């Protein structure tokens, strides 16, 4: 009986010791996007305030759950007049919908350090499934804070029309496809 209890205790300890929660480092993470303007140029922007949380029990993150929350009011395209317009009811309507939230439903390793991340994005009051491509860039010990730190690169495409954003602006003015490009540097939560 003592042997069984010890075995169970060891298994539970091993299971919990690999459980990891990672959170984003705002100074070294970026949630960006690119969209076409007048079909001839590309406008880039980002959300200045966002958080990423990753929970995983496996060292290769193959079982990870990912949650991203961004303050839409922090949208930044380096042109304040345009940013104010994007915050208005013509586009994001931040008075009614101040945040966007992504919650993963699956993360599948494809090849090497490449993964396919599927989840639900809630934006502008609408929730739709999205698929993102993720690269695990590696894990190191940060020499400044001595914390274990891991990095990911994320890319994907979504349609603004799927989220009823900027509906009165035709695609010839503002593209429908939005290219997402993010990098997340995460440290283990304590």
C-alpha cells in the first residue's frame, strides 16, 4: 500500500512540475497588422496594450492553451487622426467593444518548431474561428532577469467583413484581408 501511495504521489508531482503558465513581456512583444489602402499601398499598425497567456503541461507546448486580450483603444498606425477614426463607430467602435479576445481551441505541431493554432477570435462583438501559423523560436534564460523566456512568431489572415468592421468602406478603399503578424516573448509566471 505504501508503495502504491508513493507511486501516485510521484506521478502527481511529476505531472504538476511540468505544468507551466507563461505570460507576455510587453516590452518585447508585438501584436501587429497590415491592410491595403486604395489597393496600392499597405498600412501597418499594432495594438500597444495586449496580454498573452499560455498554459502548457508539455515542454514542446503541443498541449498549450493560448489566450490573447488586447485593448482595441490602443490601436496605433502612427497617424493620430487615422487612429481616432479607427476607434470610432465607423470601424472598431471602441466605446461599445473596447477589447478583442482570442482563445485557442487547439494547437497542433506540424513540422519542426512549426504549429497550427486554431481558436475563436471575438472582435467587434462577433466571435469567429481563426487559424494562425506559429513558430516556436526557442527558450533561453534571460540574462537580465534570470527568468526562463520563450519566444513565438505568429502569422495569419482574417477578413474585416467577417467582424463587421468598416462595412461602409469598400475593399477598393480599405482592404478586406488583414494580415496579422505578432511576436510574443513570454516568461514563466510565478
